[in-house]
C-alpha cells in the first residue's frame, strides 16, 4: 500500500473512532487533517480504497443542523482491520 493510500485509510479509521462506524465523510472532511494532499489526490485515493473494499460510498449525508450535505465515504470493517490490525 502506498504512503498516500495508507494515510487516507488511517484518516478514515480516525474519523470512525471519533464519530462512529455509521458515519460517512466528504472528501473535504477526510482531507482536513491531510494538508499535504490535494483534494484530487484525496478523491482518487479514497475511490481506490473503495474499489479494494476498504471504504464504501454513501449517498444522502446530512450536516449536524439537518441540512443536506451530499455524499461521502465511510471505512468498512475490512478497511478498519487493515488500518488497525490490533483492534
């Protein structure tokens, strides 16, 4: 796994631990803690993780205020186990 892919997978695992397993996140949220990567790189990498079964696309995300936020990705159990093998 490339360093970029590993960093994105770790970020998704961190988000899951902070917000719960059922939450999905936009590319902007995923990239918030990864300033070294462009949004295009985040998008490509998260889609690659989804093709490998480590992330899952989700539609119909909402903000905390109840506004429609679009779509995003969440980490799968397979992805979480790859990111946190000791968990």
